[in-house]
């Protein structure tokens, strides 16, 4: 399993690819039903998928020069 740069989560490369594609093409903040579909597609639990999106959003915000936590600026 490859490290995806989002903390201690260890994911396979194909899982990272699915998550990254959804992050860039679908939504940085998926709703519950979308999260469920992404989890099913990637073979992760909804909780693991939600955690990945939280970590990836913080990483994205930092790269954009924004605070790590969602604030008044809309993504």
C-alpha cells in the first residue's frame, strides 16, 4: 500500500486515484450519498473516506494559502 501524504492512512494506489479523481472532478465536500458511492467504489468505509476528504481538504487549503480549517472563505 502506498502512502498518500494525508497522515497515517495507508491506501493502495488505485484507491488514491479514485479519491483524487472525485476530489478534483466531483466535489471537495461530497454530500453523504456521494461519499457512500465513493467509499463503495474505492473499497473503503464511509468513515475512512470522510477522513481522507477532511485531511485532503486541509492539505489543499494549505497549498492555496488558506487556513487549514474551513472558515468564511468558500472553497
